[in-house]
């Protein structure tokens, strides 16, 4: 469990460092084999979205957790980052409101991310 806590902490801190909005952690373990956790955040511009993604990727790589896949970076509207059992969604604010993943995965358990990150 320590490993997952460390990775979530790194991701949350990277989001926070780049002023990611409304950072959410959803526990999906009982709902889908896709991933155990989703981390969802957003930015106010495509520049901010890509800055958040770059920060997460850099900090995870430094810590020894390589990115397995990344989609959507070119447009900067909805970037999906695959870290195996953790999938990170970095949205442009407008797209997050439109797709509303939190509602789609309403049966998941939302875990409080400590503001200390």
C-alpha cells in the first residue's frame, strides 16, 4: 500500500504545484479492471493542462515510476496518463464539465486528497 500512497502523493503534489483545479481521487477497485484509481484534475487553459501533465510525468519519472501511455497531449483538452493501476485524467475545465467523469463513476469511492500535497 505504501507504493500506491507514494505514487498518489507524487501525482497530487505535481497537480497542486501547477495549480490544478479540484483534484479528485476515485477508488475503482470494486468497479472495473481498467485501473484501481483515477486521479482527475483540470486547468483553465491548454497551456496549463500540458504543464500539469509535464510536471506529473517528470516527477513520476524521477521517482522511478515510468509512464506507460499518454493520450490527448497534442490537443491539451483531455490528457489521459496511464501508470498501470493509476490513471490520471487532466482536463481543460470546460471539457471536464462536459464529460463529467465524476458522475459517470459515481459508484466509486472518492478519497480525500490531503491539501498538504
